[in-house]
C-alpha cells in the first residue's frame, strides 16, 4: 500500500491558512483580554466610589478632602478612605502598566493608583481667584474657598457629576510617568493645562479640541469614570465636557459639564 505525504504546495497552503486564521484571531483574543481588564477596572472603580460613599455618610455627608493641607500623599483622600477598602491594590487598573509601588524609601511616593478624583477648580472672575467646582476639595490657601466643606447636598446632579476618572500617567505636560500618589497634583484632576479632555496640551485658554488629554483611553478608546451617585461606566472622555463651549478657565464656562458639581 502506497503512502503519500504532503506535497510542498499543500504544506504551504496549510501554513498560509494557519497564518490567516492567526491574523484574524489574535486581535480578537487581545480585545477579549482587554475587555476582561476593563471589567476589572470598572469593578475597582466601583469599590473606590463605594468607599467614598461610606466615608461621606460617616462624616455627616461631607465628601472627603483630596488633601486637608500640605502636599504629601499621606494626607490624601486615598489614605483617608482606605479603612473602607482595606486594599491599596484596588486603586490600580489592571491595564495600567505605569503604576509602581515605592513604599519603603524615605521621601518616595505612596500607593500606585489609577483613579484620580474630581478636584477641578476654575477661575472665578467675580471673586478674583480660583474656586473649586469639583467634588474633592483641598485646603490650599490660594483657593477662594479653601476652608469650605463640600457636602452631598451641594452636588446638584449626582448622577451626572464625576467622582473619579482614570489616568495612567501624571499630567502629560509634565512628561512624568506615574510612580504612585506623590502629591496633590497627582491624586486629582485639577482642570487646567491639558488635564481634562477637550483641552489638549496647553489649550486651556483656547477652543476645545478632540484630545482626551490626561484622561486615559486604554480600554478601546474609553476611560473609566465613577459618579457621585455611585454608578460607574466606561465612555469616551469627550462626553464628559461640553465641547461647544470654550474653557478659558472661567467658572461660568459650560465646558466643565460633568466635572462641575454646581451646574
């Protein structure tokens, strides 16, 4: 009985078919893995928002300060709400390859994190200074309302007001990779110099762009956001701002949209 092996042409055809299938399936597998990481990121963000909610209820419905004073990470909201989470790992998105821990060296940064809070400030031209319109305040003397508490009652549309966003690098204009929570600049979105979507690098004082800026779009063009009412979702960062309004830094600009608790 004669046994005949593959001819060279047949072997090349089989290899070509396998290569075509691999080219089709590998991107699908990569997208599936990213979707799984996105789901885990949403879960982490949900836990963080629940921790903030529990903290707020325990403190007479006063939202946590991003930082009650100074600039060190040990004073940040990340540490203050930690008793309600009991895991610093929750602060990191699985897709975030930049975050690292530096716990033990004096002067180093704090916990790796991927979810800065909404601490947006804007220029109050009537008051002649910077004013907090986000939800996580800080006692910085150069803010008009530096000593004011932010309560749940002051958030007029909690279901449309961002609590935390997603960022895997520290403010891109500084060209500095995130190595953990270091100071106030790192653990909130300030809302100027390309911090928010639509601003673009150095575009605070000009027309909005289509740039997501320092809001991460790691998840197939979407970022993870939590809201004051407790729900979380992934969406295009540009949906969080009003692109038809110029930012120009003023509090009366409609640009800030979901970042503005007073709207």
